[in-house]
C-alpha cells in the first residue's frame, strides 16, 4: 500500500465539504433560530417551537453550509500555501 503525504493527497471539493458539514450547520442554524425567537419574545414576537426552527433550518442550512465549506477551503489554502492555485 502506498501512503500519500498530506501535501500530495487530493483535497475534497467545496461541494463535498458542503455535503459533509450540512447536518452540523443545519443543526447550528436550528439552535440559533430557536434562541433568536426566544430573544424576539421580549420584543413581542412569537416564539418558534423547536420543530418549526428545525424545519426552517433545512433550507437556510444550504447556503450556510456553502459558506462553511468556503471557509474550511480557505483555511486549507492557508495551511498549504504551495497549493493555493489548485482549484477544482
């Protein structure tokens, strides 16, 4: 078996990164929506139930996952400066 060093191993595409982080990002969006609705209750807005927050977080998690994938890709670019021009 040949092992590759971290600098020669192929990197994941942003799309693959976004798919992998989607469940975690969606859960974070759901928690933030629910807590924001609790804060909004002090201003007279209705409080979202946890299930409604989860349902709203699925479509909002898609662009948030893409942003998270871009951020991780940027961090990988900073960690490997010799591969900055390596795009897929």
